[in-house]
């Protein structure tokens, strides 16, 4: 697959040949769903268990008479109605650590990249080099390029510092290094912007 390469000032920078094994495979909804579900569940924090009647350190002695006291009957001070008693129907400890085969995860990433390429939502730029980290100037450049309202920009090993600073205040623009490219972020953005360095890194990572 051949794609034109642009620059941030909307000028043409030639073309690039994309690897069909990474950018031109048929997406499958079931694979993408499995990977996104795994990602969202993986990032959930574990929950802490609350202490119930059997967990609190209080005496088990019956503290009042069964009859004749004029009050309700109680067995011990661990009851949830007393201060310091155990929690009724408390939260259970849960650890979210799902597993998904590496081959399926890599396949899902290739399918996410291919889905953007097939719908025309994939843009390749030469580099993210800008002279100064001015948000206003970068916003004007991005508007002239005609990207969608939500844009994911993926760079090479590290994101260009000036570009990262200038884009940090722009709503709808997220920036990642190539190592951080993932299915969920790619699918939830309208436009995927890759640099030449990002294309090389992704092809090396996914073509093995």
C-alpha cells in the first residue's frame, strides 16, 4: 500500500510504501472487541475488601439479657448496627488481571491500523518538527490539514518535545510514542497520524 507523506505545513513530502501485512489486512470485529475489552479490564485498579462481622476484633460475649431489658435482642458487638461493628454486605477483594495471547494482541493492533488505512483516516507525516512550542501556531497548522475533531499522533522512539508542549493544551489531540500505540486509542480517535519513524517502528514490531 502506497500513501502520500505530508508535512505539518501541508506540503507534500513524497510517498511511503506501507507493509500490507501490517496496514492492509481485513479487520475483524471480534478480535478488536477482545483486545479492547482486555485493555479496559487490565487498567482497572484492584478493590479492597471491607471487614465484615467475622473480621472485626470485638468480643463475642452476649452483652445483655435475652428478655426483660426492654431493648432489642443482640448476640454480640460485631453487629453492623453498632459503632465498630462489621460491614453488612461489604465489598469483596477483586484483582483484575486478565490474560490475552500476545499473537491476538498483535493481530488486533494490525487490524486497528488497517481499519484506519482502509477508511482513509490514516495520515503519514514526515516528522513532528516545529520551530517553537506555540499552541496557537500548531492549532492553525492542524486545522489547515483538515484532521477530524479527535486526532491521535504517534511518533517514533520519543515524541518531539516542542510538538508535545504545543499540543498539550489542544482539545482532542493525543500524542504517543510508537511503543505506546494501542488498539483502544487508535479506534476511539477519528484520525491517526503517523510519522515516518512511527511507521518504521510499528512495522518492525508487528511484522515479526
